[in-house]
């Protein structure tokens, strides 16, 4: 299985911390955040990765190289225009083939066992699987509405506080089948002026595609700012580990 990791953004909320280091390469518990993600995916049977780079791309590409010294196979594609997450996966389309693939943001850390849990959820016949996290302020990201069988009923990007009742937050870790690309290619820009991946997911749900949620357990950390980065230093990685980057 393969993965796509979105790591092109500037990380402006990190302020001085990302002036010379892209956010996915900031150290967490002694190694770059991206190294934790790649090691967790590897433990779930994901053996090849494409990283979408942009801001300070060279720092990521030189820092991880082709991944061979860690047992990974890593490729890179640069997102020249930073116009949102909705179109970014298309940069990896020709490399992915016709198999399902993981997609995650390069600043999202989860307990590694969750990657295998997402994969098991896909085996139920889903067209897409969304990792969801309970209790986060959904107005900071996207609220996910579920039925009793954890099928996704709707996903709303950055809802105003108090406007949705869901307690499930889009965690930024997914598995998609190539069906995703039928929806990303038709995307228009959101009111925020970006192509948003959540809009493509919402269109899949509206079309009746089987989109399922996987409720993450353990820990979930969005490295959105310096405070979150400080909390992440207590991040307890589960074995097996790959070497430090």
C-alpha cells in the first residue's frame, strides 16, 4: 500500500519556528514529525510514500532523502501553487495506480495503531475512510456527522461555534480509493479561496458513496502552533520504531 503526505504549507502559526524549518520537519521527541508519521505507516504495511512539498521543500527532501536508510521508499512532488488541499492529491495521481492509499497531513501525529485501524475499516467495502477524533473544537477544522454504524453523513469545514452538534472532528488522516479523483477534479474554490479536500469528501457523501469513519484512540496531535508542538514532546511512540532521522 502507498501513502500521500501533504507537507507543502508554510505553518505561519508557528511564527519564528518555521522561518528556516518547514513544520513537518520540526523535532518531536528527538526526530522530525514526518519521521513519526512514516514509521507509523510502515508498521501498518505501507511501504512507499509520496510527499507533496512546497514551502522550504529542500529541507524535507534533503532531510529524508529517498528514505532507504530508514527502510522507506520516499518520492517527492512539489506543489508550486499553494491553493489548498483539494487539488494537492492529484499531483500524486499517476504514481498511485488503481489501489487504495493513505492520505495524511504532514503535521498530524496519531498513535501508530490507528493506521492499521483505518485499514481494517476500509476492508468493509468503503470508498473512503476518515479518521475522526472526539472532543476537539470542530470550529477549528471540520465537523463530521456520523450515523450509528459510523458512516459519514456530512462534513462541514470550519462551522461557526455552536452551529453543529457533532462531537467528531476530522482528524486529517484518511484512506481513499482512486474514486476520490473523480471528485477532486470537479472542485471549485471555497469561500475561503481554496480547493478543499473536505469539499470533495462532502460531494462523495452526497453522491451516496460509502464513506466511513474510524474513531481514533490513544493520542492525536495537530501541530498547528507552538503550544501544540510543546505538548507533542510528550508523544509516546509505539513500537516498532524506525531509526531516528
